[in-house]
């Protein structure tokens, strides 16, 4: 059953599960990319190490923009991306159950902080959430969590009819099925958005090629393992002038190799999603040049 954790506002999306074939990645754009604000990606940290990294990056003017939380054995590990920004400080919390996320969202709303990013995790059969909040002067998002695909499609259509657009999305595995958590908001500043859900790596590769050609760029990438199979869900937004390269299901060695290639192209990581497959970690990363994004 889907649960609302906030009564504040939301926005809409097109939901579809595609069946296509092709391979892992696509580079959009030509010439030499010129990177936007500096970013740093840190991988596979235990919680105390992640908290220390968060404090270190905050002190030097970098803000957490993306985080992946995943279980390896009985341990939770964290990977994150920080970007240099002059924006006010953000609030970050993790390990919350549904009630905890609702309470924290309401508590921070009283201080005019709105939830802008949500990450769900179902490792070990226990559903937990992490969130990023930032100072908010406009409408607060509407937040729905724990939806299966049918519930999500219904909620999406309902909110789209009210003029809402989706601003953040997380797909995660819980007891053998994919559940979704999403944020919706309303306003002219939110671009057209589309969801492609429950894709294999090969399907995602074909979708990436098509959506880039249509002028969409990945705003959020989720990856999880469901009954031994990789599954990917993307939130796409209409953005012109943004170069992206997407690689999914990489080993540690492949990630190092592609990271060097992206650096040579002038692209920086903007999203990371990690899951454990057997005793191996698998990394999915979106790199981009956002210097000319609109």
C-alpha cells in the first residue's frame, strides 16, 4: 500500500516499462566537454566515514547532491557525490522508517526546509529512507513512498492531472519486488519529466539513446537487484545543452577505467547507484557536463 508522508505539494510524470534490447551506455554531445561546478565522488564508506566526509565537504563549500545506500552482508555502505555550491547548508538524514521520514519532513518544514531528494532501501527485508532537505521559499513537495508499479502509476496520473511534476524518485527492492518512492512539486520552474521503470541493463541502454535524442537527460538513476537480476529505473527531465554519459552494472575495475575516460572528456559524476551482486559490488554512474544546461 502506498503511503503519503506529507500533505504539502507535488508534480507529474509519464510512467512506462519498456521492452527493448541494446547495451550499456551512450555519450551525448560532440567536441570537448567543458565541466560545470567541481564535483567529487566518494565510494563504499561505512556510516561514520560517510558522516565525516559529509562534514569535511560541507566545511569546504561542497554540498551532497546524490547518495546511494546499499547492504553488503550485514553492513550498510554509502557512496555519495558532492558539488561545490554557494547555496545555504542542507539537512541530511538516513536510516528512517516511514514514520521517521514523515516526522523529519514535518519538523524541517517548520524551519522552511523542503525535501528535495529521497533514497529508499529495502536490504535485509527492512524498508529505510534517507533524505536531503534544503531551504525552501515556495511550495513544499508531496511525498509518497512504498508504492508498487500499479500504485505508482495511479498516483502519478492523479498528481499529473493536478499539474504536478516529479522532482525526485527512488526505486528499491523489498522482499522480492520493486517499490518506488517519489517527490512531486508544482510550478513553472519544474521541467517536463518522464519515468522509465524496471529496466534491464540492455533495455536501459536503448532507452538512453532514444531519450537523449528526444532532449531528455537523466535526473535520477536507481539500481537494485531483484531475484538475482539487475533492474534500473530512471527519472528523465527535459534539459537542452546538457551532455551525459551513462554506464551501468560496472565492476570496480570498469568504474576506474571509465572514470578516467570521463575525466579526459571533461565530464563529472552527478549520480551514483550501487548494489551488491554476490560478493561483488556493481556501480552505475551518470557523468555530465552541465556548463550549458538550460
